[in-house]
C-alpha cells in the first residue's frame, strides 16, 4: 500500500537530511528520498572530501617548504597521489554511513531512488534505469535537490580533460598542468591543492581579483601569497574557448584586449553552480522559478505552491551547506508552528580552505561604504600575534569593519592560519549585536590566534595593545 | 582620609547632601553621623568611617555630586582608615588566584601580619547591605586558624556566606555573639597573627573585599550587561531584559531613555530587543508616532509648567523649594495617573472577629513576641491570599506583555513627616504568617521614619497597601504605585449599626465596619477581577480563624 507521510523530502544533502532529522525529532512521519549516498554534494563531492585533500597538501607544504624552519627535514619527501584520493573517498563514505544511521535513529524513512512529482502531494520514485520502484504521499513536500556545476558552451565539459570539481577530486593521476577557470572558493581550493603537489597551475578569473566576493584587501593578500607559491593568476580575463588538442586542452583567453593561448592536461571549470530545477516534474506543479532557482518565502521557505517548500542550493545563492541546513531546520520548525527569527542572510560566514585560509562574514569595506555607512576599520596582522609567531604562521591579518556611529560590527575578514575556525566568534558577535567595545573587553585566551580579533577591535578604537 | 559620596544602590549614580552635622574642625567618633544625603531612592545618614577631626568639607548642603566624589576629609589621628594602610594592612586578599600569581607581595603582607593582632570586621555583602548577622562561629577564643580557613558564617538579606580568616593565627577575642546583627564595618573578631603582639586594624573595606567580590558577582550577574558600565544614562538600570551592546550604544547615541527602551517590543530571540527593533522605534519616534512613555513625559509636565505658569497671589507668600522626596512623589504620582487607567471599587468589611482577636491577644503577643498586632497585618495577610487566588493582580505591564510575578512583595505606604511618603515592601510576604507580617510592617515603618531604609526595601514591590484609616479617613481612592497594577486603600474601622441575621431573624447590631478600596489598572484588571479580588479579601477577613495566626 502507498505510504502516507507528514513530510517528504526530495534530496538528502545537508539541507534535506538535516531537515529530515529535525522533522523526525519534532514527531513528523518523515521520508527522505535520495538517489545516491546521503550527504549530498557537500559530504560526497564537496566540502568534506576537498578538506581531506587539502589537509594532504597542507601537510606536504609544511614539511617541504617550512620543515627546515622547525628543524625537520626529509632526504626524500614523496607522496602517493592515489592514496591521497583514496583517503578522501573513504572519509566521505564513512560520514555518509553515519548520516544513514542518524536518519534511522530519528525514525525517518529513507528511499534510495530518484523522486518525481506526480502531484503536489505525491512523489513517484524511480531507479537508475527509470523503472518506478515506489510512490509516497505527503502532506508537505520539501525540495532540497541542490545544485550542480554550471557550464557554458565556450567551455565544453567532457568530464575527462575539461572537468568539474567532482572529477577534480578523483583524478586517476596528478596532472602536470592545470588551468582553473573561475577563482571562487572551489577554484581556489583546487588551485592550491594541485599547485602544492607540484602541478603547474594557472587561475583565470573574469573579475578584478581572485575570490572576488571577498574584501579587496583580502583578495590582494591571497594573490600575493599564491604568486609566491608559483601559481599563475590571470584576472580580468575572459575565456573565449577551450578546445581539446590531442591529449591536451587549449584555452583561449582575452586579457586587457590581448588574446592568449594556454595549454594544460586538464581544465577545471569552476565558474559556479546552478540549481537542480529540472527533471523531477517541478513544471507540473507551477512552482515559480527565477534564474534556475526556486522562488520561496525566505522566512517559511514555502514556494508559491501551498504545501511545497524548497531549501538549500536549489533556492539560489549563497549556495552553502551551512545555509541549507539552517533553512531546512527553520522550514520544518515553521511547519510545526514554532516561531523563529528569520535567517540573517547578511550574517553567513564564507570560508575558503586554501593556505592561507580565508574566512569572512558581513559587509566588505566597499559594500559597507556603498550602503552609506561611515566605517571604522580595525586591522591586526598575524605578524604581531605571539601565537602566530610561535606556530610559524605569520602570514595574514584580521580586518574588522565597524559602523563609526554605533560601533556595530558590520563585517569581518580574516586571511591566515585557522581563519575558518576564527570566523565563528565574529559571526556570533554579529548575531548577538556585539560592538567594538564589547569584543575588545571580552577576555581572550593567551596565546591564541583569536586574540587578533580582540586586538583588531581595539585597533578600531585606537586602543590596540600589541601594535 | 577622604570621605566620599556613598553608592546607595546599583542604579544610583549621584546624591545630594542635605545636611552637615559636623563642621570643619569638629571631632567625630567612628560611626557618628556626619552628614545626611538624599538620592532618588532613599534618604540616609552617613556615619563616619573612623574617629578623627574633620579638616575639610568640599561639598555644600544642597549640592548634588556623583557617587565617589570626595565630600570631606577626615584627619584620623593615625588610626587606620581605608586607603591609608594599603601597603601594610594584613587583610588584603583579593582572591586566591591573585594571591598565587602575586606571591611575593602576599608574602610581604603575611610577614607584616605575623607581628600583629588583626581585627576582622563585618564585611559588606553588596552595595546596599548595611548590616549582617553572625550565624555561626567555626572557631572559639584560643583556637588556631589557618589563613583562608572559614572563621564565621554570616547572613545578610542578600546572601549567606562563610568568612575566611585573612591571616593565620589564634583567635584572640570574639566580639559578636551568634545570631547578633551588627553594622557593616563593626569589628567582630580579633586574631593574633602567628608570633605577633603589635595591634593592627584592618580597614573594613579591604578586609572584606574578597567576600564582597564574590557576593557582588552572586547578587547581580545581570548588571554587568545592563548598560551602567557602558556609560548609558539611565534612571534605573534594573531590568529583566537583556540588551545587546549594540542596542545600548544606539540608545545612548539617540537619547533613548531606559524607560523607553523597556517599552520597545523585541522581535529577537525570546523577545529580545534587536538593532532592527530599536532603529524602527527611533524612526517612529522621529515621525511622532510614538508616545514617549509616561515616566519621561511626566517629568516634562511636572517641571515646566511650575516654572512658567504665573500664580496670581493677593497677599504675602512664602516660596518653599521642593525637596528631593517631594519632587519624586510629584513625579511618580503624575506618571502613575498618566500610565494606568485607574478604576476604584469598594467593599465594607465587618472586622468584628479580628477586632475581638486583637483586643484579647494583643498584650500576649506584645509580651511574647514583641509584636504589635494591628489591622494592617490581617489586611496584608488577606491580600497575600487574594493575590495567590488572583495572580493577575500581582503583575506589571511591559509594553504589550504581562509580567506575572511569582513572588509577592507587599508594599506598605508609610507617611514620613515632614517630607512625605515612602513605600517600602515586605519581601516574600507569602512566606510570613500574620505575626511575621506584623513584625515586618512595624520594622519597615520604624526604619522609614528613621531613615534607615535601604534601596532594597523600596524596590521590587508587587502590590501596595495604603492605610489612611489611621488618620480617621473612612475611605479614599488611592493612586497605583507603578509599575504595579493595583493598590488597596484601608479605611478606618468605625462602629456602625448594621443589619445582621441572628438565628434566621434580621437584627440591628453594632459592628466595627471598615471600608477597603481597590484602585486597579483597567488596562489589565477589569471590574470583575477587581471585585472578585476585593470579595476574597473581605471574606478572608470576616471569616478570620485565630488558628491561622
């Protein structure tokens, strides 16, 4: 007999599975439908496996390039590329199994298959071959189908030589040359990973700087650092075409009116992602779609179709796993009737895990000025931090943007070791409406890198101690 | 030594010197009153911290200065006073952490202590705590004691705590017995430090700093964040709400009074006022869409007209400037009238049973417990019971939220001649029986009339009783004591002929009849609830059972 659920969730990524667990906790009879392993891109083909790969690169980088500073040298330092890839895959598999367990623990049903809308209350599930294997009815359906790598005709992805991030993390062998098109977080992380392992990497970015959404000072600092690591960077550069020439790819780029031809074994197309809005009968429902994203009310996450909700990458930027999870929780709690403060989309941390790491939240200096704020900047370099000195991480700085009128923390930008961990404090500070004074007066443990945040706040008030 | 304007409560930041009892050159004894101050909370007399001669008076009568300002200088004839013996005083031990970090300094102090007899004073357990009771001595005279070993246990109205010995040595003399209550700063014990004979006295402020810090932390964690430290100007920083540093910064920059802040509806987590909320409030205020809360408006109303309006006079007049208390009463009354929608109901209560009980038992109670039985204790008791039955009457209104208090602190209006009126309250009145209430009422009245009230006494009330019956008034329409929502007026019990039913027959008899009037805030308490409350009080009093005393 056809099963009836309170909530059915289409997609088991960080949006879908978290929503499912929360729904289970709140007592909803819930099913999550996912064609592959639970955890989505994040756990299987994104956040987690790349962090695993990057750790290899960091370790190798530390020993090879800085080992001598610490008195550690190796006569012959080698690595096994395939083992690096295998380690990454194992980690994804392990965590995905843990998620399956969590789903079960919270009494959520799990159907492996591809779900399609039959009506607004009914989903049919198909296997890989397209055979219908199941169908469920549900009072509410949450779409959490995620996104996939965006492609453009000029860069014809063949998944072998012209690849997306998914292929980049399971290459059978290390490429000698790699061209990365797009200098967002994904492009930059792969550029760092492969460059450290010895691949000749060129990064092509259309906008003025790499990590173009970050504060300009941060981008410039990272450019300096990357250039030191012999990564070629072409900014304000447009890719005209990429064509396969024998076993190599030739990329034609326009930079400042000049046309250049570059060749590489592999070309990584990392120009962004786009919502998964096709192939599962969304058109039948009449759900409103705008620029490949489902339109929702950003407090309830309900679409224009009553009873149909959408969360995560499929509703558009900022395309981040942590946002999808929070949207999932709020969506389900809203269905339960619990009151929530809506997500503050201007207080979402963004992280890039190259070395030095980059993390930020809130306004960049430019955006704050454009928004009409009279800004006060607090900066503190890692160079002046005792802890950074002790651990040999003197590259980077903290930059805090305050509103000069009320000393509100408008934005925070960190480049340097552990930046992605340090950012949590500032996000919390913003969430709880801290001011420059209150951050400065919060006792930070010594010696820690976190002291740089306290000092940067003090610096904004002209009261920094160590600078 | 310098004598400073004392801090008379968490939120009191300044005080006015009303009267100097001493002039320059006068000799004063320790604890002798040297001046009287008035703050917006309470008037009080300030005793001298030490024996000596007044060498300078820096603030004139009538002047208002900030807390901490030096008001006079006392030459102490070499006797130790606060601040003077910083280096040599033995009792200074801020905390064990400090002691361990700063071992050298501490060792020096101990060496100094080794030569003397140290006097340990009753510690000050919070800003507004003026006295403490020794509950238990852990040591007796002749006992050896280690530094930091508990010496005695004290109880104050804020906290109970153990006081550790500031020094290792032998207990030389115990000056205060168990259960005895003494003023803060009174010497309670003398300790002969190891191997010493020279007499030293620890300055009370310093001896007690350690415990005081703990107590302060325990008493008011919340105040750390409530804005006072961030420099925000507030009439009253006691609040149950959390304000983010940003909200406090904005309110300061935009001149949002604390009363206004308290009335802003919060949309954040658990109703917290967010940046968005306060900014939208400011927008609305600019657009004139917000009524600035009554408290603030009242100030404007009370002060401006009296300055500008010309009063026609047709004979000789005397112009008397209002004192602080009068100004405050004026302000509070106008604010209350503008805040609450006053509705008053009345019942007549037959006080026969209580009257008989008091007449028969008052001597016994007075001789046995030292308690004077009055109608007020019975009325207070009936109110406590009625408040339990109708807890909405024990509430406040905060914006559009009802704050229903789960504690009952009954305010008792006390006329204080010649200044006016003050309303101290009986804390946790629901924990007291009639005898306990009677004792509390007479204690509060005594202390109110003798300027011994503390800020604690007059804050935190939840319901007020005003007894105009003592002056013979039969009934009156009282004004609510904000932020409460009801006040009970007690009229005089007068013997009147009334119709009673005796064995099924109506008869006219003489009974003591007392009118009770309840003024309640119609915003929250409608006529039915007000009447039910009064009925409950009436029935409790009329059906009084002596066993309940």
